[in-house]
């Protein structure tokens, strides 16, 4: 398979001046956000710029719904484009383009911030079916991790952020 979507080192934080990292079991006692490492590899190339503060500080409150949207939007047509442009803190935009059985991913200029494209990540390609299957696998593993934590806030988080992803 030419695609891998993996996560690790999940954490949450307390809303305070110091933004102390807390274990996921403390999710309901803090900001309600899940952060950690997210790695999306397409054709052996790691998709860059997923987290403003680096690859270990990716906001899953953002990326779980984005992955769900990519799957929904690109499943609807054999030729379509989904652009995720958060615009936060100068982040670039991400373009996911399906052309029949192939998906191309590019890091492009943000239309709403000063985030710039990444010339090293343009039209990186994989099979659409592989990407879609990997999203499903990611959702299963992520939900399994939340179930392992077993707290009510973790289940609520899933329902709020990925309810249509299951």
C-alpha cells in the first residue's frame, strides 16, 4: 500500500498560561482538544506542515474532521478537489485532488493567510482506494485508543469530532 496514516503520543492540555501537556485520560478536565503526532505518508513522502508547532503537536480536533471530509468529498465524484485551508498561524493549505483512481496531494499557498506552498510536496500520488482504506483504518485505530482510555469525555470527543467517520 502506498499510503500510511498513523498517530502516536496523544495528549490533551489544561487551559492555562503554561499549556501543560496532560495524559488523554484528563481530556474532560482541560481544553477538550486532543494533540499528538500525526503522520501521513504518501508514496514514501511524509505530508509536512500538519502541526504549527511541529509533527508532535498536531490538533486532532482539526485533522479527524478533515480526514472525514476528504473521504466524503472525494468519494462523491471521480474527478474532484478538496482543499483544506485552515489559515491559522500562517499554515499553508492542503489540496487533495482525485482523478479517477489516482489521488494527488499538494501543499499549496493559503488563500486566507500568508502560508506558502511547499515545492517539495506537489502532486504526490497514490491510489484513491488505498487512501480511503487507510482513512478507515486510522479511524478504527483512533477510536480504539479512545475506547482504551475509556472515559466519558473521550467517547464524547469521538461523537463530536468523528461521528460520521465510524
